[in-house]
C-alpha cells in the first residue's frame, strides 16, 4: 500500500511540476492602435494568461501627475511626486488593473488630455524607472492567482521589461490605418506624433527588439494576427 501511495504522489508531482507546466511570458510591443490590446486579451483567454496593459499604467500615472499639477519638465517636483505614489494591483477579469493610492483609474485616462501628455511623461527616465519593478512584479500577481503565465503589452516589454521572455512579438501597421482604427473606436489619438516621441526618446524607445517576431497588421484581421502568435505559442508549449 505504501508503494502504491508513493507512486501516486510521484505521478501527481510530475503532473504539476514546473517542467510540465512552465510559467510563460508573452511580450507584445507596438505603437498605438497596432492591435496589441485586442490580441493580448484573446491570447490571455486562450492560454490562461494574466493580461497586463502597461500603456494603461502610463496613462494612469500621467493622469495622476496632471491632477497634481506636476509638469513633466519639472524634474525635482516630478521625482518628489513619484516618491509619494503607492502602486497596487487588482484583477479585473483576466486583466491586471493598476491602483494608485488604492484607487483604480477611470475612463478619464483615455481622454484627450491624457492622450496629449502621456508620451511626454513616458519619455522621462524617472517615470519609466518608477514603474520598472512594478511591471516586472506582475509575474508574482499572475502566479499568486493561478495563471499559466502573463501576456504583457507595451512599447518596451521585449526590449527592457522582459528581454528574456519566451515569446516576443512586435506589431506595427501603417499610421493611416491605425488612425482609422482609433476613429472607429470613437477615440482621438495623435498617432504620428506619439510614434515620433515614443521612438525617439533616449530611455526605452519604441523599437522592434532583436529576435522578436515582427508582424505587420495593416492588412490583417484581428483573427489573423492572433492566429500567427497563438500558433507559435501552442507549438512551443507542446
């Protein structure tokens, strides 16, 4: 009987071992309206991953700094304000939602004022450094809640946040097509200007990381973009 129990324990351990079900990280980078968010959410559902939208983190912190009337050009005031901010996370379905001072962001982070300022704040090294550990810490959130891994979208995920992620993708599309997508969502966004700021900043610029899978989504449907990524993930997990 003891031998049978030992065998049963061994089988159960093998089924739940890290080698059998490794924690995976999927990094998806790209400019505004390139398809990151929609495809990330679908992948999260398909592979039981925590969805992390780092763009919303920068939007939330931008909204908070604007509310505090701290300009991105005033570094002493910016550093002092950042030091006082307390970050937390709560789950909204399969997505990680940032809390600042225990409070989640509302629809205001998608408003025109934040749209016009978020790339400027995101270009400040102190802002990016303030969020670095928090973003990486989302792996702990995913593991604590039983997710198979996480899919994180942004502009420097595969290059800075998780350069050793098991799967790294870079989505891009023609600026005119991306502007049309934003308009279809009923939102206004300065696609070209944000691309210019995000790509030219000195710290963690928007770029396709070396070794990442580059996908041009200009003439692809959302389903086609997802299948390109999902096929590679599924093949590797097998």
